[in-house]
C-alpha cells in the first residue's frame, strides 16, 4: 500500500504490528467552530464517494467559487488517488478522515493511533500532503482520540457546528431557514459525500444563505489559523460582577423607562437573539448611519453562537443582560431569578471576552419593585426598560406601522424597543425610522451613554 523500499515496507509493517502505548504529551485541540468575528466560515466534507459523484461535487463547488476542505479516508485515497489529486488541483484542502472512515471512540488507543497513522501515510504518499487535522466518521471525539491525534502530529481534532444530512420532506422555506441558522462566523459545516444524496441542492442552499448575509467560505486551515484564543471566564475582568446574593430586600436600583433630558438624544435597543443573517444586517444598518445602539442578549442564544455576541461588542454597541432563557420574571423564585441573571452574565462575559454593560432589560418589559431589588442585589442596579414600543416582535406588524409608531412616540431621552428576532419587519423598517428621527433633529446614543452608565 505504501510503496518505497522493501526495508521501509518491513519497518512500516513492524510498526503497525507493535502495540502503541498511550501518548503522555499535550492533547490536540478539539475544534467544532473557530473563535472569530470575521465574516468567514468553512465548508468541509467527509469521505470519498465514487468518481462521478465527486466530480459533480467539485464542479458544483467551482460554480459557487467555494474552496472547501475534504477529510478523506486513507483506504479510499489508496484505491483512487486520482480523485484526491483532482480535489487538490481545484484548490481544495485534504485532511485525515482515518484509514477506514470509522468512529474512533469505539476502538482501543492502539487502534485509534494506527487508524490515524496509516491514513497519514497513505495521504502523504499519494498526494504529498501531510494532514494537519483529523476527523472521525461522526465528528465525535474524546480525550484518547485527541491524544492519538497529537501522537501522530495532528494539531487538532475537528468536529463541526453543523453536520447536514439528507433532507426529509422539508419545504423549501424550511430548508432555507434551517441552513440560515448555521451560517455563523467561524462555523464549520460538514456533509458526508457518501451518505448525503442531495449534495448539489445542499451546496446551492448553503451558498445562497452565505451570500445573503455577505459571509464567505474559506479553507479550514485559514479559518483556524486566523482564529483567536478565548480567555477562560475567570481570566476576564468583571466576570464576577454578578453574583447570587440573598440579601436583596433593601437593595437600591435604578429603573428607567426614559431619560428626562432637554437634549435631543434617543437610544435604539434590540432584544433577544437571532441568526447571523438577521443580526449582521442590523449591525450593517447601524454602521451605515454611524449609530451605536444597545443590545440586550438572551444568553441561551449567545451560548450557542458566542462569535455573534463578540461581533456586537466589537462594533462598539452596549451588550446588556436579558436573562438566560427569557422567562416571565413573576414566575420565578428570587433564587431562580438571580440564577437567570448571573448565568447570563457569565455566558455573555465569556463570549465577548470583556465585562458587559451592566444594564438589565426585563423580558416583556414587565418588572415590579421586588424583582428589581432581586436583580440589583445580583449586580445589575441599572434596569433599562423602554417608553417606545412599536411591537415589532409581532410578525403581522408591517414596516410602515413600525416606523409610524417610532416617529409618533419618540421624544428626547426615549428608549426605543426593537427586536433582533428572525423574520420580523424590523430590518425593513430600521433605515426609514432612523432617517425620520434624524430629520427631526434626534441623535442616537447607547443606553449606557444616555444614562451616564460606564461600560
């Protein structure tokens, strides 16, 4: 299989027959997405289908000018090296999908090591490529797999942010919305060239979703090399600014619906969470008008997509706390409420890698004095509600209705409530609302600036 001299062949055979002791050095990294705010993600493939299918797939990638990364089983490269060479000739990357494209987690360490080692040898012999990464058949990994990867010189075990399987009776809209969820900065999308029978359709949907938001696909190595390292939560200043505190009965708080001021300043605020497609479009509109706004993030969304939260912070906007799971506050015990606030604070802090704006926005805007004291005692003394609510969360509200409400109700010091949920008319309404308010002489500031609250 490996060619070379007889002596080299005997050495290889001897090495693969000897039991391999577990590696004692550092584990390879485990990567399911890359920490970055660049508008880039990677498209990757597992396996090697038949020649006709692979040629069709490569033609489709050429059509959309996508450079992808192929994780190839060593045995398939040995069987049809010309396919692997065609992949390379078209500008794509090749990485290690183990020798037989198997789930390594079911193997002994010795077997794990040899599956990776032999695949490396085949790929290097047939293509000249020395694989940097390894991926198992399912993308699953454990500590032994990471050790075996490091033992073989692999810098990372790669998983994914989306493994796209065959469609199953979804409508076109359902397909588009599903793909939209996973077009994330730093995301790693994976398809299996053998299992997936709808590769052309899936690539078309993926390419369209990325184009819609202005994201590009780059080779996995570029994505990884340009990605950053996240500091652990405990290393970030302000990570402990929110804590559970049972002594809340006399806690002071500042609940603001509108700032009394003679200055024609207003604050645009955006609640909840959405996909990259929606939030990035909002960020682009704000950037076009040179506006800094305030985003109150639902942290269970941030937990799934920290890169997007970091992008909001990097753009200079307030990043505030909107609880972890968006509960009705009156349904919670004091302990549950503080846990919602503290958990959200920690997730947001780790995502944006800095202390967030210490401003809380209650879900639905409903809050009473007891709840305000409980939240304040946990570290969020400043509670920003709103006085302008165009009900944009209601999908039946048109852009024109949203704009009319904003322009009619806004006055100096107003805090305007909008949402970053998907499929609203907010994005359509936002530019016109900004233009009309600017026409009335209003300027836009963050809530932290409006309320003189330091970041």
